[in-house]
C-alpha cells in the first residue's frame, strides 16, 4: 500500500451529517458533513479509550464520542470532557488526527501521507463527469484480493476473450490476439488503446453496439492512475457512442479491496436505462472476481522478473514500474518496503532492457 496519494474513499452522496466509518489502508476513518456541507475526515478512534467515533453523533459541527461523551472540533481538538469537574484542564494530547479531503466526480477524496499540499499528486482528470450529454451510474464490489491485482485485471485487455467469452468478449473469443500497442506514460499514469475486430457475432445486449458490418472496430482506451484508479473508455463502432468505467479500487487491507465505480455513457441517457447499465458493469466484474481472488501471491510482485510478461502485458508492466518507483521513493507502507528490499537484488539487467523496450 502506498502513502502520499488522494484516495477516492466514498461516494459523496453517502456522506451526511451522520458520522460514517470508512476503512482503507488498514485504518479506520470517520467522515461527516459540517453545517457548510463540507466533509470532515478524522481518525475513527477516540484518544480516551479507543471507541469508534463513527458510532457517535454530530453537535454543531463537532463530533461527540458515544462512550464518555468527549466532544471534538473539526480540527480534532477536544473541547469538552463531561466527567471533569469545572476548572479541570483538558489534556493537550486530547486530539484526533484529521485528514485533507476534497470532493470531485461524485467521490470524497482523502489524502493520506506526509507531503505538503503543493507537492501532492493531483487528482486524475475526468472531464466527462460534468459535461452535458453524459449519464452516470455507480456501484461497488468487494474482492477478497489485493488492490494491485484488481487494478491490473481491469487494465488488462488480453483476458477479455477468455473470462468474458460469454458476455462482451464473445465477439473476439475465437481471435484473442492483441495487436502491439503503444503505452503513453505520464508522471502518475499510463494509458494504451487497443482495437478489437469482432470476428463473430457478439451475443446478447452487446450485439446492438458491436455487430455493425463494415464499421470500424471497437476501440478501448485502458488507463490507470496511481495507485488505485482505473479508467476504461469504450468507443463503440456506431456513431459517437462511448462508455467510461472509472473505478477507485480501495485498499481496505492486504486481502480486501472495495471497488467503487462509476459508469458514464453518452447513449441511452434516460433514467430507465440506469439499472441495466449498473447490472452489466457488475456482471462483468463478477466474471473476473473468482479468477482475481485465485491469484498467488496476492500482491503483485515487486520483482519484475517474478512473473512472465508478453507484449500484451505492456500496460501492466508500466503499472508495476510506477508502483516500484513509488516504493523506491519511500512511499510504501511497511509490508511493501520489506518486500522491496528482498527483491531488489534479483532484478536482472536483461529483464530491465526488455521492459524498457516494451514501455518506451
Ligand atoms: Fe471516547 Fe471515552 S472512549 S470518550
Ligand atoms: Fe474483466
């Protein structure tokens, strides 16, 4: 797990003036809205006896612990200890850690790390979210898997002809080859565009979008944004129909990930089509789930030579390299740091040349 990033940790619509627990990075946080509707984020642990503040309540922007009633301001300072006699001072240490938050694209983003505000990696861009003509639905799914495996699954097109052979991949199930593609690398992200010629008729719902004789092939732009955001953009062979799946794969702990996703579409934008859009996104992820949960080791190896790579894995190699770079900058949280030290000695020169040529 990595520090120093903004994590899209909850949907904005789920955060109200009632305290809500959010778990990520092996920790618990409590979120609530103050009277200005701004989101406040605090550690979900009272400094008195460790009770979860998320079971408490909000009073005039402050949060009250449900155990002995200590009251904390939005900056984490305790301002009242009900059991104290008048005049007894409040201990200086009676305060809770608070975290920077911002809201964008329908998510609450929480920053966890020690970088000054100007040095923090910015949020990814998703201009379609506020653009006219797009309709958005959202959902979430829990995986018994590490977030790095979940993210890699989403940005990997070569599994589509197999795992999704009976759904949206049915048109390419008999021709799984992926043409070599270029990876466009940026400071915190990378993307690649692949095209898929439908060699046979796609089944079900997808046939309306993919079976147009003589039209251009389906084009999919796959991107990731460090450390846990994926974005798939489907450019369908008809008209200017597009669909974007933007997901935050939240690292809950080393074995659990919750993907909070939104699907944006610029076709069938009436509300009656929302349920179907949501159902199809979820069905696709449920097809991936048992395979991703079976992967071993659970975390992607920091040693690039530990698993085998072929040209169609170029985007995932880019992710592994950026991930490793973050670890080398000291942004890893304990577990990863030790793994990095073990693996550093084993990287062969030959392999570095191979991966450099795939990525550059
Ligand atoms: Fe919170 Fe005692 S545990 S007030
Ligand atoms: Fe998949």
